[in-house]
């Protein structure tokens, strides 16, 4: 004669469990062993057994009949000899945090965390570049005392001339596409950033439209790279997917290297 399954054992409860305890235990186990959320091969069988136990124990009439039959049984309140509950068979699986962690391990998680740290640095660095541009300082009626020029050649860009200027108010460097621009004793106005010392504009007092500093600079014509690096680094910090976050971190890293190169050339 086939013995009764111990549904209390299936739900990990005692025979004196209340209806509220039965419902709570069912919800916990059903969520844990639901086939859509548990990739273990026998999760479906365990889930069916949990539903079967709850169907009986949640109905007062069925529960009374079941309790009476169970009390008449000679077996203790466990599954008959030779057969174990599916939940017992696979309990080490769902109670072993080490195995479960290995099963659900995301290969991009660690890389994404390191990428977020670097992305934070890129974002704040580019933010400082933007602030530096906005709070640039202007020096009017500056008299040029001395100026030296040298040609800067690169393989990717048109030749530019670097000008080292000593003036009555501030000493500065700027790039220009022409060698003959300002001369000693000229009176000029200079707009320069306070943090990185990049000249945004340098023009004679008589003509504000003539900008001597119209050459290669991080702020011209490559400003969009700063904004793009900020956008990529910011997105990598808030995106939910670790894989996408890691990819955005790589992109922000590449853009950061390019920005550093352009900043060195400015």
C-alpha cells in the first residue's frame, strides 16, 4: 500500500502550522523553485510537488481529511522509505549560496564595477574642462612685451605655430595657423581659461573680430569630444546592464585618451 506524502515536510512546516504559515511557506518556495526563475533541471518537478501540497493544505476540508489519513498511517511524517521529497533531494542546491552564486555569476559584473570607477573619473575630469571653459578670464588692454614663435608639425593636422607671449598682465601660449600675428608693443585682449591656461581668443583692441588664437585647441574644434566622453561615462554609471555599462566604460576610456592627447597639443 502506497503511503501518503508528507505535505508538511514538502513545505518545510510542522503539522501544527497555521493557514497563514502555510501560505507564507508556499509563496517562498514557489518563488524559489519557479521554472522561469530556477534553472535547475528538476525545479519543475519540485514546483509541481509544492503546488500539490499547497492545494491540499490550503483547503480546510481537504486538510482535515489529509490530517486524518496521515495520523492513521504507520509511517512518521516523512516520505515513505526509499523515496524522498524532491525538495529534500535538492535542498543542498537552493541552500548552498556558493553553488547558486556560481550558477548565476555575471562575467561582466567585476569589469563593470571597475569601469564605473574609471567612468566617474572621466566624467569629473571632463566636467572640470567644461567649467574651465565657462569661467575663462579676460585681460583687456594688455601690452605685448615679448613674443617668440616656433613651428609645430604633426602628421595628422595642418602645421601650426606656437606663440609664447610675455605681456604686461599675463604670460601665455597659444596656437595659430599663421606665423605673423601679433608683434611686440601691440595692445591686445586675451581670453584665457584659469585652470588649464588655454587661450580662447587673442585679438587686437582695434578689431575684436580678428582672433589670432584660431589654431589647434581642445576647445576648438574638438569640443564635442569632451561632451561625448561625459555622456558615455555618465551613461555607464546608470545603465542597468553590466555588459552595456562595461562597453560604455571602454568607450569613455578611449575618448578620454583622445581628449588627453588634444589637451597636450593645445
